[in-house]
C-alpha cells in the first residue's frame, strides 16, 4: 500500500459497490468507465441484473456512444456468471462437465 498518498488507493470491494450502485441507477457510462479504469471484468454490466440489462440496452448505447468502447464491451462478454470479488464463477455442473465427470444429480452413491 502506498504510504502518504491514500487518494490513489481504491479498495476493490468499494469500487464494485459503486459500479453496482451505478448499474442500479442505469448510469452505464459511469459503471463502464469505473470497470474499465479499475480493470474489472466488463461482463459485470450484464451479469449484475441480466433482465434489466436487456430491457435497457438502448440506455447503454446512448451512454457509451464511442464505437471502440462498445466493441470492447461486446468482446468481453462471456457465457459465465460473474462471481464478484473472486471473479467469474461457473455453475457447478459446468465445471464437472469440463473435467469429464458426470454432474452430481446423475451420480448414484
């Protein structure tokens, strides 16, 4: 941690809380810029509230008018749920399927 210059320290949990608050207010520009500045996965913009995201895509397009930034956002989208502080999380059965073992529901013990 830097000594004497605390305004350069941004705790990740507080940044995530600010991004989520911005998303709740549909302030996509602020959420996008914060996520980009602090290197937080842009997939959070979708995963925070997917139904609301799809209902307000036009707000996102108006908020982030730069095509390069929209392209960056679209290229960052992944088909996995975002797990918060720990990064992406996969559904339990998807992790097992990638390892070749059957899902827990299919096992007989």
